[in-house]
C-alpha cells in the first residue's frame, strides 16, 4: 500500500510539473508574440518616416529646379547655386538615403562588397557637394551686400560656372579615390569586410577622419559663419542708416512746412532743403536701388536661415564622426548613429521648405508650378511672376509717379492748352 501511494504521489508530481511547463511555454509564446508585434510596429514607423523624408526631399528639390527653369524672374546668379544645391540634395535622397534605409529595414547589407564602396562614396560625395554649395552661396551673398560695387565684376557667369564646377569635382578627392583605393579604413576593418560581405560599415582611420571632416564640414562651416556675420552686420548698418536718414528728412520737412526753418535761412538752407526733397521724393533709379537692396537683404536672411539649419542638422553627425574616429575606446549605440545620420539627411529635405516659407517669389513660383502640374489649365505658357508684385505699394514706381508728379504735370498741361486756345481765338 505504501509503495502504491508513493507511485501515485510521484505520478501526480510529474503531472504537476508537466502542467507548469505547459503554462510556462504558453506564457513565453504570448511574450514572444508581443515582442514580434512591437518590433514590427517600430520597423513600420521607422520605414514610414524614412520613406516620407526621401519622397519629400526628391520632390521638394525637384520643385525648386523646375520652378527656377520655368520662371524668368528667378533666373538670377544666386539661384544658379540654389538649383545646383537642389540637384545635390535630390541625389543625396536618391543614392544615399535609399541604401541607408534598406540597411535599417532589413538589418543587413543586401548588395555586395563592391556596391558597399559605391554607396559610401556617393554618400560622402553628394553630402560634401551640398555643403560646398552652401559655402559658395555665402560667398555670393557676401559680395552682393558687403561689396556691391564689386559684385557685377566679381560674380560673372564665368566665375559662377567655375565655382559650380569646383563644387562638383572637388568632393571626389575625399570620396571615390580614397574609398576605392582602400586608404580610408584600417587593416582590421578591411579584413572584416572580406569575411563579412553582408556588413557595410564605414570605419575610417584617424587621418582620413580629420582630412575628410575638415573639407566636408569644418572649413566650409567656418567660412559661412564669418561671411554671414559680415553680411548681417553690413545689412543692419545699411537699414539703420536708411531709416535714420529718412526719419531726419521727414522731421526737417515738417519743420520747414511750419515755417520754423526758413526764418533765418540763407543759401545753406536752400541746399539742405534740396537734399531733403531728394530724400523724400526718390528718383526711379534710387527706388530701384532701394528695392534691390531690400531683395538682397531678404535673400541673405533666407539663405542665412538655410545655413543655420544646415549647421544644426550636420553638426551632431560630424561631432560623432570625429570623436569616435579619434577615440578608439569610445563606443556609441546603434540607435544614436542612426539618428545622427538621418538628422543630417533631413537637411536636404528642409531647404525647399525654407524657400517656400521665407521667400515670396519662390512661394508664388511653387504655387504656379504645382497648379500647372496638377490642374487641367496648365496649357497656358509659363508665368514669369510679373503678375505677382512682391514690393510694397508705397514704393511702387507707378503709384509714386502718380502721387508726386501727376497733379503738377496735369495743371501745367491744362494751363498750356487754355493759353493756346485763347491765342487761337
């Protein structure tokens, strides 16, 4: 009897353990399903964000290129750099973002050893070209505002063509040549790549890290900061000088109207009043210069915002790049690397948005181009933006001519006609 009871107890113990084991397996299966579902959701969100950034970058920069080509009023020297910058940003989205997105989605490199070098070369090449374009734009704005008399001589179409050619050729020195020759990486990483062709990392040696980051970011960024500092200082000086002179002219004109100035006047007061009248009643040439100056200041402000956005987007990446390359013991989580890469890529998407928000001529050109692309009324010829008057009504030449000269001129014509009619009688 005792043996039978012991056997039953042992059997019941085995059954209890089996039930506990089955319950554990069921709980583990539920946790695994939840983990898989959360991983799939995160992957879907990540792929959606990357896809939206790529599509917005391609179509936004394409819109910039098409708008400048269609509208004659946008074909100025500065916008040559803008179109070339848009092309570089669009190529960044097509050939750099897409391969990076595939690695993030599939968690491995799918295109082999040779295409890994091609992707790394294109990534460095187009990103550097985009940065050098912004540097050229800052130099162009510097001459336009700080040295306006030298601008037509310095920034000719030939000079602009040479600058653009250099921005497209010079990045090859730090991209295709050292990457395909194997000069950019260490011997250990080269051996690792030969053994693992499904991994496409970009591990560089210290010499290449300093050299490439200096050409791609640190030197152009320093040039842009100094040029825009000089631009904003000069723009503020010009605006303050114009405001003070115009305000003083209005005050003196008001005093003259009340008879306070001419009580003890002589030849000097007449000369002073002549200058006041010139300040109050601008000539067409002076008005054109004022309008041109305001446009230059607006363009400088827009491009300054682009430069500031560029620094905020690319500075985290290059800080990570130079610090991890020089410090061999410093390690960074993969999620941080992905974030700094895509923050830098996002700069290529932001530039068209900045144009549309801060520049009215680009905004109207974008609107006109999209209407012609999606509406059935697009058979009309391209608009040259002449119908969009971006100036304030107070400085329009037609209104100014009508308000200053029309009354005197019409009175003179009426007086002349009446005298001629009287003499004929």
